[in-house]
């Protein structure tokens, strides 16, 4: 009797081995930047089928005693695993250094780069922008016209909303906005800013309570498969581990021409929407005036708007960067933009203008301007989360990265608080409670996101949920 002896079970090709098989193909496939990942996956699949066929043929024709077969199978399997692992490491070392083609802006020309046909719609954080100052001064005149007043003293309260990053915890912020609306105390915002997941919330929070149902749908009916696909085979030849095409399709679904028109109308009424991305080439946070893009009338305005939202949500390494086309003296280049959270978890004006100087030009005095209120929603915990960290290569970096992001958010929160205190602005903040116990479903788990949304909704309904002073760095 032929000794099959459960060969398929003993020699099951698991994921690490399967990935390593690609290395065999990589030996004969040139390690160039233009490698076709689809072709590689096809070759890998063929290699796997051939390998399985050889194994099955070997098992079906081997007539030695069962014990001998088992020993040979185990030894060969172990050798194969070690070889595959070595090839996998070699593959990552070689192809991981390959560079995908692009046309970056010359370093000395970066400050001059503009969006073709839509100039003046962005500024670098920390750099004074005459365009942004002029735009904000114009926004006051637009507000006068919209509400029918002629004097600054009659201007309604100025409310500012700042939305932070936080990944799938953005469901908390979406739920909070919904609950806040239901409480009857949510104002209309003069300025809304968003970064990362906050950039996904920002357009709908900016447009008002009638878009709460859209926010709810967007954050409670999706799962990981609606956000990304893992590039199991092609990631060594790409610029990220995951393909964000599902997220891009979601953004396309929700950011429509009608949404763009609604944002343009709000902009013309004197309200402003800003989104932050990180320009990796320039190593700077970029602030985008989304309303200015909306009113530009440019045929590419909608695509650019969507690109910026996607870029602000694209965690480097996990998601590929978004290449945004720019122009200098008629020549085209591309800029590499990623998650705004790389540079900041929160921002207000991002030091693009001098608030004191702007007040002088407006003729604003502290006793008149006390009605300015800042509301910050932090889509994550702020305080420490003690946890016994296992001695594990996967867990330790993830824990350290999470701690780093939390420290950055706390620093941003304190920075904005100090600006508010300096200019006598009413500061308010809320965050995901530190005692929140996440479910075990993983990232973008639909049950988890519904739980976060419900918690945010319940907190948004309550009175006196806003805190006035953030915890100090190192004292939280």
C-alpha cells in the first residue's frame, strides 16, 4: 500500500512559506522598480501549484516504511522552511530597497510649488501666509453680508471645532457630533479643522447637523475590508503593506459634487474648512483651505479635495503616500503627502498667521472678542493606559508607537490651550474616556466602531462634558 501518511497535513504551505516561494520567482525576475506585481503573483501561484504537485507525486510513489517517510518529510519540511525564511529575508532586503518612479519637486523650489489652476489654497504650518490672512479677513466681510450686519460688535459668536486623528476611534467623534446635535447645544462653526480620521469627519461636521446621518453611516456600517486590502504578495515591490483602494472608494462615495457645492456655499458665507496633510518631501505640515478649493470652479477640484482627505488618512508604511501634482513655471512635479498626524494630531491655524496682528487689522479688542469658543474633540484616550507588555517583536513597537502618538496629541492639546489663554479665547475639550474597554475584534471592527459611536453619542447628549484645562505633559 502506498504511504500517503497525511503528507498534505505535514507539508502544508503556510503563509510565511507561501511568501517565501515568491523569492524563488524573484531570483529570476529582475529586481527593478517597474516589476509588475500582478505578474509576480501569477508566477508565485504557478510555483505553488507545481510545488504541491511534486510533493503529492513524491508521497504517492514513495514505498519506504512509514517511519522512514515521516522522518524524511519532517527533515525536508524543516529544511524547506529554513530556506524559505532565508529567501524571504533576502527578498525583503533586496526589493525593499527598490524605488518606485516619481517626479519630485526640486528642493530649492519647494516653496514655489502650486496646484495647477488652483493657486493659493494651502500654506505650510509655522510659516506666515499672506494668502491665508487675506482669506480670513475676507471671511469677516462675507459673514457681515450673510448675517446682514455692518459692525464687528454685532457679529455672532465665533465657534471653532478642531478634530483630531485616532484611526477607527473616529467613530467616537462621529457619535459625539450626533449626540451634541441631539442635545440642542451644538453651534454652527466658523472654522473646522481636521487631521487623519478627523479629516474624514470634518467636511460633514462643517456642513452641519443635517449630515449627522451620513457620519453615522460612514462610521458604523464599515469594516476593515471597506478600508484596505493587505498586499500579501506584492508589498515588497510597492510603497505600503496595504492597498487603500476601498477607502478611496468610500471617500468618492461620500465626497460628491453636491458636498463640494455645499462646502463652497458655506465658504462664501464666511466659514472656513481646513485639513492637514504631511508633505514628506518638505518635512512640513500642510494646511489646505478646502473651501477655497471648492469655490475654485476648477474641473479637478473634486479630485483634489478627495486626494487631500485620503492623504490626511494615509498612515505611512501601512497605506501608500498620495502623490499630488504641482506646477512650477509651467513644469509639472509631484509632492508626496501622507497622514497629517505624522506632524500634528490637532491644529487650529497652525501658526500660518499672527492672531494679534489679525485682530489689529480687524479692529478687534478682547472685551469684544470674548465670544470666541474653541471646541476640541480628541478621537482617542489622552491619559496613560497601564498594560503589561509582552516581550514580543510585534507588540513592543506597536505599544511604543501608540504612546508616541498619545504624547504628541497631549502636546498639541496643551499648545492650543496656551494660544487660547494668551488671546482670551474660551477653550473646551473632550476625549475618548480612559476607562473605555475596547472589544477584541481588531482594527475597523464593525462592532467596535458601533460601540465607539454609541459611547460618543451618549457623551455628546450630556451637559457639562467639556473640560477647560488639559492635563499637563508628564502629569496626566
